[in-house]
């Protein structure tokens, strides 16, 4: 999946990727043609598959168990894994440029896939379309396609439409998990009256603010408008953006209901925004962010699941239907030999995903993964919401040019930090967003 942005690729890495890809000049796929299709396993397929991804540490150990499951089915195929860490785009583009890419790479952003497709470096995975269609919602397949051709399979996902809360703080205030935005605002006032501030905001990390905006915008404007804004087909001065920012301003304007107030929020990074909700006594009752919050809670606090911490789905806005904003790690291929095809087909099955799901720290977009394999009820709930979402949209800022959607101190990150500081002048914020977007998109 896509890392929380405090661990994400630096802009230098993105620039290096772009520069290296310009030198690829028709490098092709380094593929080995084969008419042999994937099989259900056995000794009739042999070969070597090299895999490159960002996963290291515990994630690498878990993925190795997935690989072991594959090699148990295909004893004559050897799979070698190489972790490139957060420098994957640079390392991978260098390998492609040198004519020695891996068989398979796992990319954290669709934009990287599109860049490789543009240079003719990737091999389509249409041979796995039937398997993927059976196991994935159409939105996931659309994200893995370019001009109607399927290139990517999302193996690991992230549900960023979650709100994490201190169970005791909510119970003491008599507040239940709010299903709607008005319920959220009412609950926030009740929490403040009980003596606990409602919101912990990581204002020092601009990416958390883009995530909040995206969840509000998807629900208030709908998926079609979300797509248009993502592609800059409508301006950021559009009335739909005004409405979403007005909802955000309801949170930002009540500085007395934010841990540390506005100035404190602007100095709070993502890990701190989580831990201060689950200290004793808590500095706030809830934090907006993705399913990876659970890892911060369990590694950095003593809060226990269900009794100490829990989560609820991001509230509906108006009459919005259940929707998920998220991210994911996408499998792409540079070879089309039989061994690579077999490996991709395997990763598209629920059986492959269930191996990692049982180990924790994993959410699968595969809708046929048995939810009972997840190690606890909370991860089961967040992963099920991701896989079963009828409306899924990838993180908008990750699909934008990095100069607008993913760079510290500029673009959307900086402008939304300014909005947190002064949420009254929405029109000026929109004008600033539109100016930065037009420059980054080139239109």
C-alpha cells in the first residue's frame, strides 16, 4: 500500500524517476514471449520470477510467506524478492533504463504505472482479467488500466476513510460513533463540554489535511465530480469545492475544540496526532486518518483494541452513499513468460491475500477474501469496508502532479495548512488552490 506520507518518496525521487524515464526511449519490456498461459499449479511451469517492492522488515517477512504459498503450488518456479524501500521509483527506473527490470514490481502510486506505460516498459496483464474481474470491484480495475488495457493488480490496499477514537472519552461523554456529519459536529460539542477536546489534527503534515478534504469532497460532491477535480477538468474555484471547504471550516474554526488549538495543530505531526488521543488523560478524543493508524496506536501506546481504541467509517455528508478514499500497492509486470503470468494469477486470488491477512498489518481490496481471517475485529471492519466499497476513489493528491499534491511547503499541502490557520476566507483559499493546480497541471 501507499505509505503514510511522512515515510513517502521525496520529491527528489520523483524527479529522478521522471529524468530516468526520459532516457528509456523505447526500452520495451525486456519480456520473453510465451504462448503458455497460467495454470492452476503444478510442475508443468518452471522459471524464475524477480520481484521488487517497497516492503521491508515485517512486511517483507509477511510477503515472503505469500511467495512460499506460491512456490508450494509451483515447485519449479523460483521467486526472488528485492526490497527497494522508498527509493523504489529511482531504483526501478534505473533498472529499466539499463535493460534489466524485474519480472514484477509493486508500485505505491498509479502515476508511476502510467509513466512506465507511456514509455512502453510494461506488459499488459489482460491474461489475468477474468480472475481479477471475479475478485475485484470495477473501480480497482479502472485504476489499474490505461486506455482500456489492464496493466496493474492491486494486491495490498489502505482504507483512508476511517476515524479513530478514544473509547473511554466517547463513553464518558455519552457520545456514540456518528454516522452523519451533523452527528459528528454534535458529538464534538458534547465531547468539549465533557472536558475533552474533540479533534487531534496533524497540521504539520499537509497530507493529512488533503486526506480530510478528499473524504469530505467525495461525499459532498460525489464520485463524478471527484474524478473531474482529480484531473483538473473543473477549477478549484468551483462551487463544489466551496461546499467541501465550508464543511472543513466547521472543524478548523472551533480552535477551542482542537488539541493544542490552531497553533498546536500546526506543530503536530501525524504520529503525535495519533498518540495524543490515546494517552492518559487524552488530549483529544478522535483523529481523522487511515487504517494504518492502528499500527501507530499498538506500537506507541498501551491502548487496547475495542476497550481503549476503535474506529468508525467517515461520516456521510448529506445523502451520500458509503464511499472509501484509499491507496494501494499495485503489481505490474515487465515480462510475460509463463512463470510471471502464473505468479500474477496467483496474487489475484483470495488465497494469496489471506496468507498475509492472517498475519496482520494488511488490507486486501480482493472482495472474496474471507473477512474472518483478519486477526481482530477492527482490522476486519476496515479491510471489509475497503473490499466491499461500491464507490472507491484513490487518494486525489497522489494522482495529482507532485508539485501540487505531494510536496512539502507548496501546493495543496501548504495552502490547506494556511486554511487551517485561517479558515474564514474560503474564496482566497480556492483561488490559491486553482493557481497552484493550473501551474502544476499545465492548464
